[in-house]
């Protein structure tokens, strides 16, 4: 399934499914240490949840960060884990968001 997600855009460099405690369930793409990146993505999710909670904005539905070098996206798979992706800065964020949420719904049944 991750191969399909990566195949949706040549700009997607890495996609991962991560458990809520940071363990990498599956990944597709080039990454030296997937477990290290899985822990980073979960930590990013936790920090964002804390900030959003302090602002009383409710739960985090997704995280999207664009930098000069690329983009990082983290989407919760309901309460079962996360889908995280890294991409080039050229990623069409709106299209990716639509495709990624479709993928999250599909993978939810498998976790």
C-alpha cells in the first residue's frame, strides 16, 4: 500500500506507517534509519498536540510543515497510529492532502 502512496507523486520521497509508540510498522522510500525517523514523527505529533491543547483548539488532525528543502506530513490513523511522509518542496499540498486522507481511511482497517 505504501508503494501506491509513494507512486501518487514523484515528489513523495518517503512514507511510513508508525504505531502510536513510535515503532515503524512499514516504510517505503530511502531512509537510513527508519526507527529514528519514526520516533521523530511521533515526537512531532506529541509536541503539536501539546501546543494545540494549550491553545484549546481541539485535537490535531494533521501536521504539514514546508521548509526550503522539503515537506513533512503526519496524519493520524484515528487512534491506531500515524502515516508520515517526506517530500520535495515542490509537492502540491492540496492534492497530496486529498490522496493521503484517502490512504488513511484505507489503512485504518488494516491496523
